[in-house]
C-alpha cells in the first residue's frame, strides 16, 4: 500500500567530465530534477531525465518540474494506491504528454514498493539477469583522429561496444575510419533524427560496415520513412525518440519500422510503460535494449534494474559512473566489470546509497509539496 504524504522536488547541477554533442545540440552539464516520494515508513527516489534544452524531446528540466509541481503531485498526494502500477495509472490520467515528468515520480513509486516488499528493484520489475552488458555512447567528435582516440580510451577501459553519434556531413567517413581501426568491435550509430527521406540512398551506404544498428535516423513522428529504410537495408533500424508509448511501439511494429527498440523508461513515462513495450517487442520477436540519458547514479540504478529483464538483448547505453562524473551521487559508484558488464544491485530497493552530503553541495533549490487535504 502506497500513501505519499509529501513530495520533495530538488534540482541539482552536475558538470559532465566531457561535453556531450549530438546532432541537435551539446551539453556540458546536467541540471537534474530529483524527486522523493515520502510515506510514513520510507522514501522513494526518482530522477528526471529531461535536459536543459528541448533538443531531444520537447520536455526540459523546467517544464518537467512545473508539471510535477502544478499537475502531477496533486494527483497522487494523500491517496491510497495498492502499488506503483496503480500510482502510475493516476499519473497517466492526470495529464497529456510530459512522460519524463511522469516517469520521475513513477520510478520513485517503484522504488518505494521495492522497499516495502523487501526486494531489489530489479526483481520487483521481473528482471532475471544479475549483470548487464554495457557500452559507451560517444558524442560527435571534431575530427576522425579525436574519435579514434576516444574509442581507444573506452576499449582500453574494457568496454566492448561503442555507439557513435552521427549527423549529416559527420557520418560515413568517421564510421569507416572507426571500423577500419577497430574491425572486431561491436559498433552502432545514432543520428538523433538528423536525416530526411531524401537521405535514404546515403544511409544504405552504412550496410557494409557491419553495424549492430542505426538508431533514429529520421524525425520522431516519421515511422513510415523508418519502415522504408528498414525494408531496403540490412542494418537493423532502431527507434529511440519515435517510441513514446506502447501504442506508438505497436504502430512501429505493425509498420515494420523497427528491427530493434531502444527503451528509456524516462522517455516512455516510467517502468510500467517500459515493461509493456518490452513485452510487446518480445511477442513480436524484436529485441530491445536500454538507452541512457546521461543519468546520475540514481537514474542509472533504475535503468540497470529495467535492463535485467530478459528481452534486453543488446548492450545498454549505461556506462560506469566515471564515464560521466568526477564524483557520482551514489555510493558505491557504478564500475565496469572485466567482462564489459555492470552488476545489477541485488540489495533491497535501489541497491546503492545516495550520497546526501554531496547532494547538499550541488543542490540549487528544493521544495516540499504537501497534501492539500
Ligand atoms: O539519443 O541516446 C540518445 C544522451 C542524451 C540525449 C539522447 C541520447 C543520449 C545518449 C547518452 O546517447 C547515453 C548515455 O547515457 O550514456
Ligand atoms: Mg538515441
């Protein structure tokens, strides 16, 4: 039984070790909204994946925070929910859209339920793996030379898969050189919707490079063009931005627009919807994998739990804490195992402690939202 007595919203700012550039923008730091759902016997924590700028989705740190404060907290405060799934339904009914705002609260509710039941978040979600194969998502680099240096750095650290960001004019030559220098490395590319239907012939030229997949070449709402590309290319087409819900995933599967699906719980409104997408894809024989949004250790713990479900069949965009941060907000930080995996925490709840003393030094503001009745 979940009865949320108050919600704490806090904003923290963390500098990335390296700027991260994708086709639609660049970021040097993450401004993150953390949410705490407080009940009389525990606290669940969630991380909002929205960015400072609306260049990946329309949501931003500020819109997400506003939705939580103004519209979402009131839909759950003081009410009695049997579990996180029912709380998620109340969030879905409360507003249209804004999945990242909903997901932050939803994932905190699953964290609460895991603690109440005395199980790990992974086992509450139905996970079966105890370690997750992971890779590194490498941002756009100024030159081929710098790209090769970056790849080498991560290969030396033990990563076995890389994802290279691409953009028009910043694509084939870079990836060809990468493939030449690392003939055996598992490699994939991500365009973040930078191409159009007229680029179809160009995109087919990636085929001989033996990529695991090409992620989101076209606009988020353009399933048909993705389906056309998938029909004429051997490289699996992966959808990220296009899959905002299980319903959108069903449309994509019906159109054969995706050979693979990237699931980010933040993008789809939380774990309940993420599991629906996972199950739909499993039934359709389409593999999924867990994406990332440069999360802190809190969001990383949530993502790892989800990625332990059985149909997550490609390496995740979940790297070790030290790929992103000088100091992560969780203790212990996430580290890479010698076999290129990250262990799924087995302890009750999140499985890692939150470094509250660090949070105290990087918090920009916080507010408590109480039950109104
Ligand atoms: O498209 O997967 C993406 C980061 C921000 C916005 C979009 C994307 C990404 C990543 C980061 O690729 C992956 C990670 O968290 O390591
Ligand atoms: Mg992507």
